[in-house]
């Protein structure tokens, strides 16, 4: 799954009722949610990497 760095992508809005949506609409909704989830996971990984690097720099020696 490719990670897209696209902050302009809107956050999917939860439809009032999933049962009222067509299959095509549901698939588009899922795809939009998957995209935002991938973005959020990429941000978490970047933040954890930065935190690990900072911890390594400031780690007390011996």
C-alpha cells in the first residue's frame, strides 16, 4: 500500500447511514478511509523515528 503525503486529501465524513449507500459509494468511502489511515500511520512512524533518534542522542552513558 503506497503512502501518499497529501495533506489536501479530505477526511472522510461518516455517512448518516451505511445501509443507504450504494456498493460503489461504500467502496469509495472505504478507499478514502484507507488513504487517511495510511497517512496517519506514516505520521506515527515518522514521529516514533524522531523520538528514537532523540532518545539515542540524550541517552545517559554508563
